């Protein structure tokens, strides 16, 4: 029966731990820089969000030059509307304001659009 070299095993284990720590650090760095799970080279961006329930949101997403209104709920994402004409001025505001703020420009525009749509139905 061959003998086990304890120092050799310790070196292998330490080496594996060092490699795993380096991989974890690289993943964290890539996420912060936007490399992993980023914004598809700037082609996809969340312009605003509005909570419409405890766990439900309406989110305005820009994909290329198209803006989509998306409903997000636990376990489900659904396109609600594709805007014919993009809402202007939201990209600069989206970088300044937190998307979940009730007083955000997106939230105000969405409320106005919903009110107009509601009045048109009557």
C-alpha cells in the first residue's frame, strides 16, 4: 500500500483554494464592470420602473432604438406594449434617479399615459 504524502496533499488543497478565490474575485470584478450580466454593450437598458403591487412592477426597457413596456411579476415577465414613438429624455434621467422612486419622471409619464388611456375609453 503506497504511503500518502501529507505535504503534497496540503499543497494541492492550498492551490485549489487559491484558484477558487481568484475565480470568485474575477467574477465580482466583472460584474461591477458590467462584463457579466451587463447591458449587452449598451443596447439594452432599463429606463424606469414603477411598482404596481407588492411584487409586481411595470418596467420601461430600451432595446436598441425600441422602447418596451414590460410587466414583471415573480416567475413571469410579459411585454405589455411596444411604444411606437420612444419617450424622450428618460435615458439621462434614468442614470440620475433610482428606478423604483414613485416620483420618478417615468412614473409620472406612465401615470399620465394611463389616465389619458382611461379617459379615452369612457
